[in-house]
C-alpha cells in the first residue's frame, strides 16, 4: 500500500520505529515450541501422541503445528495483517514459521481458502499469502485445492459424526490431492477448520495431511 511506503514504519506491537514488527518484538514472540502433542500441537508437559485437547476427537490431519501463541501482541499483528491487508506481514510471518518449525516433507502445499465475500472486500487472503511465502522458503509447489461452499447446513441437533460430515462439506475440492499435503492457515483455534479442510483433502486422495499455522490458541499451560 502506498501509505505503508510513505509513513515511517512503526511497530504494530510497541509503536516504536523499526518496521511493521520490530526486531525486539519479533524476538519476544511466544513460540509454541516443544514438548507438544504430536497430533494437535498443543504444548504439553512431556511429548505425547495425543492430549486432553484432541484425545476424544477423530482428526483428518496427521499433525498440526504452529509457530507462535495467539496472544495479545499476535492478535494485534494478525488483525492488521488481515483487516488492513498489510502484505509485507506475510513474508515476516513466513520467516517466523520457517525459523520455528522444521521444514515438512510434502508433495504439495495448499491453504484454507478465503470466504468469497471477504476475499473480494479485502483483496488479500492471509492464509494464501503465507502459503506462497512458505512454499518459496521450503521449495514445495503451492496450489489452491478447494473453495468454500456457501450456506453450510445447520449444526444444531446433529450428532458429532453428522457435524463432522457437514464441516467437511463446507469445502469443495477442485482437484485431486497428492499423497502428502501440507495445509497452511493463519490461525489454529479449535482445529475445526483445519480438520474440515483436511477431511476434504483426504476425500480427494491425500493419504497424509500436515497442518501448519502461523499462530495457535493455547488453552492449557
Ligand atoms: Zn516492537
Ligand atoms: Zn493434542
């Protein structure tokens, strides 16, 4: 954006000059780190194959990993990234992810698609921008694989299995998926979106879906 170029850059977190997120604030981000649940990526006291957060769930993805905690400073950064379309934050976020997580092994990198209305309004989709930066960094091909379907059916009064089927129906896959797919999104909150998108990819042929997000909501400490 033109204004970004003209105004002196002030850090979105501390307001001091020094870039959209200054080096000090970047260094003090709360990384999710290890040990963590091998499945959903929640921080745990010791390494576990599944945890209290994901233990009772059937998940379509093999693992979900995130770089940083979705805390107050990260909320502010992500808010500016998405609402104001600060494009350069995608490269910054990708650098934080690549610096925190080991490079995955995947045949294809893809992303959770934008809501069509939102995408038109903002002209910028954070998950796609992050995916494209990570694809370049990790040397994996990136392509869109699905669209959101409007008017997902109501969830009330349905069994858990029916709900999951509905959630998966929120995404329509537009191509066949290769064996190992890396699915990128900006935030992991309950995991429902990542799971629904992963489920759609599995139906399109993926054997293993790994999820990577920039930030993650942390419930248990
Ligand atoms: Zn700062
Ligand atoms: Zn877990």
